[in-house]
């Protein structure tokens, strides 16, 4: 499916459970999962017109989710008392 042909709302409804599963699999604290899921869709909304239609949407969403999870973990570690 080409992202440009689907509305953001349609993609969000169809893919949010997939993204949530990916984020949960990254072992974040449960309280942070929904924040990261939301961040993934903020990135999607900003970059929808730039998506490479030759790649799968799932692959793109997974890569964004993994990157955001890693960033989120790094930020949490920086704020831990030493």
C-alpha cells in the first residue's frame, strides 16, 4: 500500500496495534509504551509525504519505533540518580 493514498487516520487505526506490539517488545516500562507509540505516529504524520513507496509501511514503522525506544531508554538513563 502506498502511504500517500491512505489517510493518516486510516493508517493510524490499522497500524496502532502493530506499533504497540513492537514498542512493548522493546522492554520499555509499561508506563512509557503509549508515549512512544504516540511519538511514532507524530513522526509518521510529519513525514508521510516523504515515505518511500518501495518499502513496506510495517518496516518503516518498526524502524521508527525501535529508534524512538532506544532514544527513550537513553534519556531515562541520563536522568537516573547515580
